[in-house]
C-alpha cells in the first residue's frame, strides 16, 4: 500500500495536492513544519480507515511503503532522516508496530543510504 504523502513520479506532482505550494515556508519531502503538519492531518484521516484492512486485523494489506524513491530525490537536495522517521512513526502510530514498512529506491549505494528507513 502507498498511502503517501509522495506516491510516485508517474503521478502529477507525485500525488501531492497542489495547494501545498500555497503554504508559506513549505519545503516538500523534508521535515518542514508546514509540510509535516499537512501530512499529520492527512494521516489522521486516512490511516485509521486503513487499519481494519491490515493483515494483523484479517485484511489483505501486508506491507506499507513509507516513501517512494526518496533516496533518488534526496541525493540532490540532502538526506533528511528526521523526515523519514516522522513518516515511519506516523504509520506505526495508526497502523501498528507489526506491519512491514519499506521504501523503494534503485540499487545505487548512495541512493539506498539516503532512502532507507532509520
């Protein structure tokens, strides 16, 4: 499952809502207060609706992708492990500790270093 916030480069703006760009001081895909606040609100609505469908509750969802190709992106703007930790913590808060959480990147060592979960 890919609950976001960033889903995929194949989607316009990676699946992020365009209105995020109107928030003063926002930095996307970083631990930036305006961005983190928007993610926290999104997760507070979305993830509780998903929880009944996770494997531990008898549902079909066995894995959750926390970020998509973050290592590729972060190589050019700087790795932000605090951001990845925030995403992981939020997912665990709503979906539980027993889920399999992952990120996805190519096999370049620097990309994997930036994109892996803390």
